[in-house]
C-alpha cells in the first residue's frame, strides 16, 4: 500500500535526499504525487545525484524537483533557502550514518548531525514565525533518526518510545544529540516537530558499505565475506519501502512533539542474514562452491552493540502502519536488484573511492 500526503502539502524541503533513505523517499513522492520537492544535500561520498535525475526524467517530473547543493553547516544559505522555498513540510534525512566511519572520524558526525540539525532548526523556526496562524497549523518539521540512540539490548525486550537514550558510538551519540535538539525546539520555541526512530534499513540503492549490499557484492565477486566477531549481533531489519510508508503516515497524522519507533519485525543475527543471502545467491548465481565458504569472522567492531529490537505498537495503533514485506521476500528483492544493477554499484563506489575495505578500526589522535 502506498500512503498519500494530506492535501495541503504542496512543497516539501528534504535534506539529505541524495542518500539511500532520502532518495527512496523522493522517488516515491515523484512517482506518486505532484508535490514539489526541494532537496538540500551537500553531495557527500555516498550521494547519488544521477539516480534522482534519471528518475525525474523517466516520470517527466522535471518541474517538480530542485536540487540545492548546500551543507547544513552553512546557516546563512540554509536559512535563505528555507525562506525562499516556503515549504509545508521539512523532512530531515541529512546525517553521517555509518558507525565504522564515526569511529574513524567523529568530528564529521558532530558537525553534520548536531550542528547541521541545529542550523536547520533555527532556519525552520525563523521561517515558521513568519507564517500566518493558518499556515503554522499545517507546517511540520519531521526529523529522521535511528534506534541506535537507545544503545544495546539484552536478549529480552525491545526499544520503544520511552526507552532511555544510551548511545554507544560517536554516530549514535550524535544522532541522540540531534533528537534532543529537536525535542527542545518543540518544547521551548513551539516549532511543530515529530521524530521517527527506525531500525536497520535495507533495499535497492543502499551504499555498499552497509552489511547487506556489501555481502552481496563480496559474494558475487568471489571475495571474502567479513563478519564481525561471531556474527551473533542481532538487528531488526526494515525494508526501505515499509519505512517510506511509515514516514508518510507520520508526516500526515503524527502527533506533534512525539516520536515514533519503526521496526521491520525482522529481528535476525548478522550471521543468519549473511547465510540467507548466500542461499539466495546459490540459487540465482550458482558456482562450483557454496557462497557460505567465503565467510570469514574478523575482529569485532569497537563498542559493537549486541542487539536491537523495536516495538512498533505506537505507530501501528495510532496511525495504522504495519510492515508489509517479510524479511525473506525483501531480501530476495534486494539481491535481485543488486544483481541487475552492477553498473550502478561500480559507478557509486568509483565516485566515492570506497572499494569495500574494512573501516572503523583507526585509533583517534
């Protein structure tokens, strides 16, 4: 099911729309609506400008999309653009996201995820104050966050909206900080905000440093598939299309000042996910050997959270959302996409300079 936006939403300002989740969000809106999208993105290493351009031409929606290459660290430019665009909805996807990279270079995460969010909030508040009462009643600032802000779980229980924050990596700490800023701007300044905290996303167009696409690409090129530690770390896997459905619902119906946890009901250990991918590939691209033979256990990530699990009862009960894709079904869709889009993978990896190497073990100076 594809959910629709409320009628008054005519212009959406998206930050980080050249990334995996933001790009998926934009493609859905371009395909299904006539809403105008204004994408603010600094065009970082994992950005994919060409993909969005191809999509808008395919659907003849050139007039419905505008990219502004701007870093949220530049407050003046961000403020001017927010006032110029006059959005009905701001959706903040912009963030440095990979835990391993945050271990290598935490400053990037502080600047992007904390200071960038601060600048966007200030720009949005300045704009919001100039709206009429009627316009203010329709405006929403939607901040996209992660379940990693809650830390690591024991074998029992799940994260939910009242779970205390306990981040354990520079990435999750920076995202927790940005969440607190958004909450503060709601309570102190009255900016109409909503936050969503999602579990591990996967699907087409995900940058190949993340586990699922990395495993697919390592396997089909016959390279070693590295698994941290013993592979028993558990994640709640959320297919990207289910996540986009949830985000649209939250922007439409979410209660202001609230957060909503979004999980995929796909709680599985890393080694099981890798084995599932290998089994799919054994069927689709058979070799003389089993793909599982490429698996190698490597030194664990520093501070590696043991388990994530999300209780999605709130968004389900209040907004009527539920995940529509079973994990095995979504994994097969994802594997098929990467097998059919090797050119995309090669292009984005060549552009970024990332070649599948291990990151996240560099000691800070």
